[in-house]
C-alpha cells in the first residue's frame, strides 16, 4: 500500500454517509477514490475518480479533497437518474 493511498484512506475515515460508502485503491502513482451506493437494490454502478500525486501532496489537500468529494457525490447522484428529460432511450 502506497503512502498516498494511506493518506487518502485516513482522509476518507473522516466521512460517513447513510447512503454511500467510500474506499480507495492504488492505481499506479495515482489513487482512485471509490464511492458506492450502500443499498443492494437498485443496483447502481460504483463511482470512481482519480487523485494525482500533486493533489495529494498539496498543503491544502484536506480542503480540496472535501470539495472534490462533494462535487463527485453530486455528479454520482445525477448519474443515478433512471429517467430524465435529456435522456434518449
């Protein structure tokens, strides 16, 4: 396990949400953050985003991580729509 992965996992331990779980995994020199819907049904994809070393090494990492996590949670919830006016089926 890389030092960056440990850093991201420590940061994720600061967050708890009733609808989502959070994890991270190494992806080469990067770290992927995984957001999953807690409920088994309906089945929903795992949301994955990449953190680059420069982001994790930044002095304001905790703040930028929170902003990015919240932005990704918003995007994930939007992606969960099963129907909307813009969707073409």
